[in-house]
């Protein structure tokens, strides 16, 4: 009603209605009824039932004549689907809920309290219900029973102000027809706390490992019961480091010595002892990643799912062959596109790997039938593998009581488990198998899971592990994968962005190394831990973890850097370079201060000019502590100051560390300068050519004139002194100038001048 009033008020405001809105009705007086004990768990006909609990007045009024009364809904539920269909009655006022009828014929079925029940006051009750008072038949079935509170608030008649219900399985006179092989999966996981080496973000993991902690209690279940442990191998690595010794890094960077070394050592010993007793261990992908979130994000995060699975295959399969490698999906993350992508296609995948999915991923109408077997071939047409062998955990076994507000209490979980398995045991022939796996975040303190483990002692239950369940069902049925929304991850976009940055730094570092396999394992572990589903609900811890690991990765990348002398420019440091002429070279030195051999390149680019041309250099290999000083060949079309950057890169050309600013002073002619120089040269050489040409032409003219005069003189002399054979005798004919070639220009000029003067 309150929600409806808010919607009405919002609509009125939108439509410009008056600001005054009708006030929401006040809550009716109510109390909280809690059932703490119910026994026996599954009574037989004739057995009395004892119900113990308490009533707390959560209202602001005092109830007169208070009393607690046992109640029952006499509708016999004979199938698991009928259990799932029980109404929660959340939309019905408490005083009008009548599905659980009060028992008042026997004074043991109700308890009046001596004093009025004042606000915040709590009173205990104990009700013993004789079998006949239930007034039900002797057949096997399940009934909804409970305890109601009645009292009289001021100025009112007596009302039912509170009620709690639970499930009561009844074992009829006819014996149950089959045993139920039950594999209880106990999750052992914790959000990452290791920052690298001995450094941990906090002590929450160590606290959880203590006997009273959630991980301590869950581990202890393997002492008395056969269970299957679902374990994050990254958490095991962290616990092993805790056992060796560790420090907690505070927000201010100060460290304190961790105090969980002893509890971690004890926990590991108990874990190994539990494995020795035959408890199966299923290892999750390393870091317990948010599979749906990573796959929905596409590359590069998509590949981290396969990396996490490969990491588990190596750490679990090779180092401890007794482990089973597996995958656990629930909710929308169990859709076919996720199941297909995460179940195979990675290094080390085998047919023995376990794919565990919760039945809650399917809608009630499409959910596979789990009354005989939990092993199915799930159709995944959108994936590389179109059929995935899958174990489906029956989520109905952990649903708890019919009232949502108490559904996760240990008692309600126990009664639900007993009710569902009793109906399965009575519903067919031949052995039946079920797998029960508490969903993520369902049992914060481990008490409800402990109640499930205690239920393994019920007479129709045969405790086993998941491996035996799979082996007992060699011919699985087939079902379609569940439908899901467009995105189904649990990590926020901010958290995913932090993973992207860390992945980029880690990938850059790996490609920087000559041997990519030499990448420090702690960097791979940190990247996979950053993807953990355990970060859901802990955004600040996730942010701090990613920031610290990114800083550590960048610190390693920064060890490969330029070492040229630089000059300070305020907050900037720059390297000055002079470039003379159209081309020039200058040196830059890169040093490798890491412990590994690296392959590096260098890229110089202009920040303010497009005419700077840099000759590309090949990459070079630098051993630990080595330096490389290549000469950079550069050219520029214009003179002036060029602001550029020098960036060290890895073999893939990805930037490594921070770039270094360069100031390049180019001293050379630009295009206009070259045009002016060319014009001047053309003018100079053109003028010289004209002068030379004119001089040569003048000389030839003078030489021709002199030759003509000499020929005339010879002819005159020959007419008076000719020889007998008719030839002219000329002693000067053999001289070079007699053939029209002057002996020397200066001599000819002198001769010409002399002739004129003569």
C-alpha cells in the first residue's frame, strides 16, 4: 500500500496536481514470531510435535491477553512442484491471513502469556501438539504448519498480529520406495585479500578461518559427513601464505604483523585430513571470476575466463591430481552462451571437468525435472560446444520455509530439505540422485549449510559426492539452456574498467619480456584475483586492490626507461636536441633495470609539427641491467623549435612506462629559403655564362679577321714567285695559327693590336 501511494503521489506531482498528497496509512500493529526448534524433523503418525520459539513486539503498542497458538494448513502436498507453489501471502494483511488454522482443542497447542506484551519485549513459547490435533491422514506428504500470535491492541478487538510457518514432512505408514543419493556441495571461497607476497589488505580471511568463522565451520562439516568442497584455488594460495607469515597493509601504507598464522596452519591441516577421508574437492577457475561479466565485456576481458580455467588446471590438476577442476554458475550466468564459452576451449580442458549449474537459473515452467537425476546434457547452440555435460543442483533444497523473511534460517532450510527429499524418496522406484549447492551469498555464517549437513543423517538419505552422482548417471537426459537477460555480470562497470587497466599493464609487461613465460606469477595471480565475483558488495576493497596491483605493474614497467640527461621546465623534464641541416641524428639511451631480458623499441613523434620525419628503428634485446643507445635519424622541412615525445615500446609497439618530452631545435632552410637560394644560383651562373659566351664569340671574330688578312698577303706574294709545279711556298703554313687555331689568345690579341698600331 505504501508503495502504491508513492506511485500515486509521484504521478500527481508530474501532472501538476496540488502538492498535498494523501498520507500513507500507518502500519498495522505487528509482532515477530520466530520458530527456533521443531521436532521431530519428519514425524510419523502418532508422534507428538514440539515447537519452540519466541515472540518479539516490534510495534509501538502494548498487546493485552497475548498468546501463541499452533496452526496448520491441512492441504497435503505430494510433489516438489506443489512445495514450490506455496503462497507467501505477502500481499495479504497479517490479520487476514487464514491459510494456517489455529489449533485450540488441546491446551498444549496454545500458550497464553502471563503479562501484556509491551513494545520491544520478547517472550518464549513451547507448544506440544499431539498427533490427533493435526487432524491429518497417515499418508506420506508435506504440510504447512506454524505458530500464530494473537493479542489485543489498544481500542481494538483481538487480532492475529504475527505468524511464522514451516514445512512438516510426514512419513506415512507405507515405507519410502527408494533411497536418495545426496551430494552436498560446500562452497569454500572468500574475496581476495592478498596484495602480493606477504602483503594483505586486511585480516578478514584469517578471521574466517578460525573455528568460529564461516570457513572454519564449513570445513568442520567434512569431519562427520561426506561432502564435496567447492574451492577457489586462489584462496588456497592466500591461506598458504598466511601460514608462512604475513603483514596487513593499512590505508596509510603502514604495516602490522598478521596474527592468523596459526589458524591458517590448522585450517590447512584439517583440509588435507578431510581430503584423506574421501571428501571430493572441486576447484573453481582461479580467482573465482565473474564469468558472465567478463564474457559480456568482450575482449580483452573475455580471455581472462580461459586464463582462469587454465591456471586452475595447472595448479590443481598437475600439482594435485586428486582435485576435480570445475565451473559453478547460477542465475543468468548459467545461460548457454556463458556455459558453452567457459566450459571448454581452454588449455588443459578434459571430459572429467565438472560443470555445476543451479536449477534456479531456469524459470519454474522450463526447469528440468530433478526427482531422479541431476545430470543433463545442456543444449548450447550459441557456443562452440553445442552440448555441455552439466550437473544441475536442485535449488529447491535450499529455498527454506514458505515465509521469505525466515527462509534462510537453519531450521527452515533443514525442514525444506527434509520435505523435498522425502517426496522424492516416496515418488518412484530405483535410486534417485540429487545435488544440493548453497547459492552465493546465501549463508553468510555457515549455519544453514551446517543444518543441511546434519540432514544427511535422515533415514532415506545416502550421503555421496558429485563424482559418484555423475558416475551413476552415464546416460544423461537432454534439456535446453536457461534463458537470460542481455547482461548478467555482478561486477560494476567501474570495477571492470579497473580490470581492463590492470590487464593492459600486465599484457604490456608480458610482451616486453623476451620470454613471455617468465612473467612473474604474482602478476598473473593479481590480474585473475581482480576479476573475482567475491568483490560484489565490496566496491571499495575492489578499488583499492586494483589500484595497488596496477601501481605495482606500472612500477615494473617503469624500470625500462630513457636515461638521457634532461632539463627542468617547471613540473616538466625535457631532453634538448639540436638538428642541423635537412637531416641529422641524435642519441637516446634506454636502460633495463628489471631482472629479465626484454625486447624494446623506441618511437619519437612530434607534438606540434607534422614535418618531423623519424626513421624507424628495429627493436633490441636488453639483458638485466643493460643499456641501449640508438641514434635517431630525423629530418624536418622547416627550421625552428619542435616539441616531440620519445616513448619506449615493447615488441608489439605498446607504450612501456611514461613518455619523455624532447625539444628539437631544427636549423635549416625551409621551402622558401631553398627557392631564394636556387634563384640566386641561377642568376649567378646565368650571368657568368653570358659573359663567357660573349668573350668567346669576340675572340673567334678577331681570330677570323687576322686569318683573312694573312691569306691576302700570301696571295700577293705568290703571283710573282711561284714554283714550277704550281704550288705556293709558305713557310708559315705548318704553324697552328696558319690553320685558323691561335697559338694563344693573348698572342693573337697582341698581334691584332700590333697590326692596327702598325
